[in-house]
C-alpha cells in the first residue's frame, strides 16, 4: 500500500497527534472514542494483500486474566512487542497491569502462576486507559497472538464497553499457524513450540514475556515462509486455508 493511502488516523499517528490525544484525553471521552473508532475503520479498510510478509509491521501481544471465561473473568495485564522487517524489536514494547474492578478478587492459582498480588492490581491503571494506549501502540500493525481467541475475547469486552469498538479483524493466531505447519503439533501450546523450535526460554505467565516468546516464534515463521515461497500476505492468507503442509524443518 502506498503511504498516502494509510488514511486519517495513520497520518495523525505519524505526527504523534493521536498518540498524544489518547494519552491525554479523559477516560472514555468522546474524543478518544471517536479516534479509536476511526482507527479501527482505517485498519480494517487497509489492503495488504500484495504487501511482503517480512515488510509488514506486527504487534505481538498477550494478556493475563483472572480466569478463562471472557464473560465473567477480567484482564489483569497486557504485554506487547513490535516485529519490524521480520525482527523482534525488544526496544519497542508495551506492558501494563490493569486495575481490578471493585469487589473482584484474583484466584489464588492465578496469583501463584503470575506472581501478581491484588495490592499491585489495585494500584494499576484502569482498563480503559490501558486499552487506549495499547490501541495507539498497535495502530499501524497486524496483530499476532498465541491462541488468539482467548486474548481477543478478553480485549473486546472492555473495548466495546468503553469505546464501542472491537479489535481490528486481522489477527494472526500463531497456534493455528503452527498446526498448519506441523499437523502433529496437537494443541500447539506455547511451551511445546518453544521446545520444538529451540526458542530461548523466559519466565512464563507474564504478559510481556509471553508476548516476546510468541514474537520470536512468529519471526521464525516469517523466515520459514520466505524459504517456502510464501512472500506476500495474500499468499500466506491463501495457504492458511489449504491443506498444503510446508513445515518440515523442525
């Protein structure tokens, strides 16, 4: 896509006007809601079919939550990292705890797994503030997550509640990609892929670390796609809907 076609939000973001707007605007304000709605419309309209996979910008993200049910549980952390030119940009990350709603508790098993205390979460920013900053951070990128449905559902609930929007439609699920590459990979858990692909481990079950691990996996996938001749977004999208297995290198 030519730069002039990126649209209103992208032009503003390039000049940091929207980033400043989202950072400074009041919680759930009309201005923030309007900016976010326009941003999502611009992203969903963007045509990337012919764009090279390794030249797209990606934001790989992960969440921590109080449980597994997006209808009754809640976000407690978001972490994300950018991938540009196929490389994980560990100098460009997003990480924030999210305040607990009044009366909500964190199950003991979640506190044990994440190491997060309720006291930390009580002091954290409100979810609507965190989400507006996350959306600004990811506005020019294709979103990527592992078992993305879980994270997308948890993000969409407060996005819809406070801003009347949902995440852009284009979200890559690295678990689905792994199962297409390697039909023997079962549920393709993050731990499984880390071991199979010899990704250097990090402490698990914190959002930023899990996002970094997923980004490293996605970076390897991009290299593998190039070697196999999948060089454009449209080719990748089409391959994901076929039965052709190309992942024989791990």
